């Protein structure tokens, strides 16, 4: 079992003047203690679960660049890039640039997005769920085109929602054949089918329905002619360590997820002392689940 983290809360001591220092300290501590992924949520407003729109939130790719510059081992990723925020060719270029600048450690986490209030408030288009799924598939197709070969697949792309005259992408990513793609969500008819068709990793929530979700993914893989075992199974949920008192319970939970087939657990990091939380997880949890 591998353990990653995603920064979901920026309400830190010192406010904006110390955000850069705190972000770097979190990232370096996570990198040094064995976290496999250091990611950030992709929002422009904070969600209701961590204080709502009046709470601070950093733009994801700007934060990821800072993280990449101050780590050497972990993967760096948006968790998860909302499909409505960026044109696919721009997203592919941003992930490519992150991969180059991180020495080949970028991962594209992507999903259909969920915060309509945020989009409406800032004047960002937020199509219907059906259309966002269509755009998600075309976005992944365009990213794959732009990561093809040494220059990208330079043929035109003519989709329902996007059209590219030339999918040229230079420099190409260091990660070859391309940065890995993680598609978020457990929808059985659409999301997991897209995972089977395109993705290198799924991203689910823990719970009693998890084994059934993985069975559905296995079935989609069979239908798509895809090797189920080639897809990394990840779960995401808040890690509540307290002052270490919850470490044993978290270890037990992660061991159970490992037995269910999960390979990477991604903890949502929150609270006023994030560096301490990362240190505790690195010391008490990561070594204990390494063989799960």
C-alpha cells in the first residue's frame, strides 16, 4: 500500500504571507517521509467542508509548480482537475510543463467537477453533467493526442465540443509514453467505463460499496480489452490523525483497503498544523502499511 496526500485546506498560521513557506514545508516533509503523491485540490473557491468560499484557496497548478520545485521523489498532481476550468489543449500543455519541470513526476488527475456555485460565481461555464462527461472524454482524447510520439499527434481533432487544427506539443513530457492519467469518481455506467478505456488509475471512496465498484471496473476492462491489473486502484478520504491517537485505526483501515485491492490511499490533509500531521503519518502509518 502506498500513501499519498492532497492539500485541501489552506487556513494556516501566518496567513498569505507564510503560505509559500508552509506549502514548501508540507511538500518537503511528505517527500522525505515516503508519500507517493503530493497533490492539491483543483478549485478557485474553498468548499463548504473546509470553511466555504470565504476561506483561502490557492490555484492548483501554481501550487503544484512550487511543490515540484521543492521535492525530488513524489508524483505531483491536481486531485482532480475540473474539466470545465481549462481548454483541453491548455490542460495538456500545463501537465506537460509540470512533468518537464518536475523531472518526469507529473500525473493528471481529472474529473467532471462538482462545484456549480464556484463556477457560477466566477463566470466560468458549467455545462450539464451529461455534457461534462462528453467533455471529459474529449479532454482525455486530446491529452493523449498531444502526448503521442515526439511532437504530439499533429492531425486535426474534430470532436463534438473541441476542435484542434494541430495537436503539436513541444517540449514533450519526460514521462514516456506520457504522464499517467487518473480519472476520479465511481459512477458505474460512465466514469468507470472511461477509466477502463483510457486511465492508468481510478479514484474511489472507501466504503461497503468499494468491492462492487472494483468488480464493475473489472467488467468494463473485459469489455474494453484492457488489463484490469494495469490500472492503479486508489481511494481518497480525509486522514484524521489527531495527535497520533488515531494512527492505529488508520493503519487498520488502510490494511483493509489493501486486502480489497486498493494500492494507493490518498489522504485529504486539513487542520491548523499540517506539517505535524504529515510527520505523524510518515512515522506511524506509511511504514506500517508498506506491505499491505
